[in-house]
């Protein structure tokens, strides 16, 4: 990383390590004039602004210094959180503030093309509702219920997303946005697993000090997200946390959507509980249907959720022993007292006391917005990371000076 770059100074400002020109000089060892010219690049881009006075938490008493801060309103992010039967789409400011939101039916099993078409239509309407120009969009973040190759922005062998395997989501989303939203040109499109993004958002929101954070999402499917030292842990090729398809020896005849028998998701997911409730004469379509039954205390739903919690707790005893998290968050449609009670019953019984001694078992703080919040944070952290910020600043400088012909290798 170039220590002297504008992107690096932006990083120091965004992280709170430096808030004034003097502090930037001290932290970087750069001269006053170099700091000034680097900051000019950031001002020209509209990425930072000056505000008067010290931060409220650190009053100095003397003359209030001019403080530099990241301008979270200079661009917007488009995000969508896809579930199996519905989706949420939103326009967010760079600090995660929701500017406009829509949620509606979207069947993920109808394939990526239909989903992308519908999402881009929603995005166009949402930008108008938020009063934001298509030119202000700096990136797109998508949360999906399946394993993801994040570098390629593709879903990989998803059990619940027929037609999505290897589909070029980034390229098709850029094409659809150009057709129905407009804007200056293709913007980065990032795709990530839903449990990973929820974990990322929740850890940043309320558990920043927790260096090992584990979130279990139990909705129509079951997945886990792990955040270690503030970063998503994706595993070797994006498959980390796909615990829904761990086989349980005690349920050899339960057929799973993935084609195997005995998976955790085949007996303890929202989909499995919906089927069990339907068989018991209580028609329930999906994980969100189970959530509705739980919210009115339907006795069969409560009993089944507690049993499902026990089954998940059995798997979590192993997961918690391996990861030693400080926080275990249970999120998704089934997350509620009956399910948590089941998890605790088996987790504490089967895991070594050492692994659970300081473990906090909690429920979601961000609720249904965790996926969107995580997707926006992922996009912003990627686009404004020092190296990426420098590349974008260089590209903008090139755009502003069309008379300068870039050097080529030809
Ligand atoms: Zn399975």
C-alpha cells in the first residue's frame, strides 16, 4: 500500500485515526503541503468534507479545530437481499442509512434473469423515491441464500437456487442497470452469501470488540456466517458456513433439497418445519409462514421450533468448539425463544464448558435489515479501501482531463 496516497489518508479519516490536517501529518510523517494536495484530491471527488469543532466525545476547550470527515452523502449504494420467495431492495447512503426501500414477492427458483430484471425495475423506482440521481450510484451489493465465489460475483452450486450456478450475475446486473436505470457507466456489483453479510452487519453494528463472531441464519434454509477480526471468513472457496447440509445420523430418511438424505436443513429448517406443520393440518408455505405461526404462539409451531433448535444446537456444539466465538447470534425466521431454548439445551450439554464459558447467545439487533446493511457495508468497504480508492481517484482525474492522452503500451 502506498503510505502517502490520498486513499491512505481517506482510510485514516474513515477509521477515526486522524481527523485534522495536523493529525494526518503526525500519523503519516508527510509534509503539510503533501497532505494538503492529497486532501484536495479527496475534496475534488466530494468524498470528504470539513466540519467545525472537535468531536463531541473529545472536547479540547481551546479553539475548535476544523475536522475532516467522510461525506457519506456524496454517493449511494443499491442493495438487494434475496430470500427464497421474496426480496428486499434499497437505496442506501454510504453510512448505511436507508434512503428508500421496497420489499416484494420474488421467487428465487425462477432463475437469475427474472430476479435481476425485477430488481433493476425496483432500483429505478427506488432511486426516484430517494431523490437520487442514477449518476450517484457507486456500487451494487446483493445478498443471496447460497454459496458464493465473491471474487467472480457468482453463485456456486446453490441447493436452493436452481439456474443460478455459475451465472454471470455481475455482468448481467450491469447490463440490466444500463438498460433500465442509466447512470455514468457500469458500477461494481458485489455478491455475497446472506448469512455472511448478516454476520458482517451485526458484528459491525453492536459487537465491534468481538474478534470471533458467529451468526446462524435459520429461515427457509440454514446457514452460518463467521466474522473474524472484523472480516468475513469465507473459507478456501466461499463454502464456509454452509452447515445446513451436515448429515445427522439420526434422520437417515429425511430427503433434502440438495438431493441428500439426513441433512440438518431437511429436518430443522423453516422449510422442513413448514412441511411438518402442513402435514399436521396447518398449511404453511415457507420459513416466513412458520414465523407467522410462531408469532401467534401456535403450539405445534412452538414445539417443532424447539425441537429444531435442539438439532441445530447439536451441530453448533461442534462449530462452537472449533471456532470459539465470543458471540453466537441466532437470526432468521425461526429465531425466537422456543428455538433458542432448544439450542441452549443441547449446546451447553454437548460442548465442553471451556468452549461456552464466555459465550453470549443472542438474537439479531438489525432484524430484517441485517442483509441490506451488510451488503451496503461490503460495497463501501471495498470501494473506499485505500488501494481501490486510489484507482478510482486516478480514473476520475482522467475523466476530468480529456485533453490528457493516457500512455499506452502499444
Ligand atoms: Zn442437504
